[in-house]
C-alpha cells in the first residue's frame, strides 16, 4: 500500500511545520495596532450621595 510509505509525506509534514513555525508568526507579529492604548488616569471619580425621592 503506497500511502503507508513515509518518505514523501514525512518531508511534507516537516516542511509545512517549519513554515508554520517560522514564516507565519513573523508575519503576524509584524502587524501593529493603529491606536496604542493610552494609560488610564489614577484619580478616583468624585461620587456624591443620591437621595431617593420616596
């Protein structure tokens, strides 16, 4: 049965994983976000008590 011969399929598997692990992550990591997140201010909001109308 020729499909059990690992010679061509193992090389295809190895080369495809090399591509997945080297080329694709570098392409993904090269993208930058258009808006960098701004740091939040550390001041607390001023809250006032609210009286219920009943």
